[in-house]
């Protein structure tokens, strides 16, 4: 398969969390897609990091999934109800992850 066709953009950038107001630094290795403090994210991506969803709703963590790749946070969009998963980042607040996983 042609590598060019497989390419998709990962935008790694710092942002100010729309939910808790923390300023979040970019992650470096992979796209920062959620706030490490409150774990919330925004519905901006269709594929990870592509910023091509036009919803913009707040993705609230609803659960934690133990996947092969590692822990994933399951989100539900407050606006459109879409359910998405993001892989956890190394500096995610561990207490928050525990809280979310106990929510289910
Ligand atoms: Zn936050
Ligand atoms: Zn949405």
C-alpha cells in the first residue's frame, strides 16, 4: 500500500481546556487529545488528530477500557451523543482515571 495514502495528520498542540480551564502543554510523541486534569476532550476529530469534525461538543469521559494497546478512555459527546475512545496519556491524572472507571 502507498504510504502517502495512509497518511493522516496528527496535530499535537497545546490548548486551554474548555472544561476545567487548565492550560495543557502539547505531548510531543503523539497528539494531545484530551485534558490530563479532568480527562475531558472536545469533539474535533473524526480520525485521531485530524480536526475535521465540525461538532465541537465536549466529550465527557464515561468509562475506561482496558484495551490491548493500553488503557483507553471512553467518551460521550454532550452535543451529538457520539461515543469515542482516546488512549490515555502518560501524564493523565490517575485519580481521575480511577474515578471514571468506577463510574460505570
Ligand atoms: Zn480539563
Ligand atoms: Zn459531537
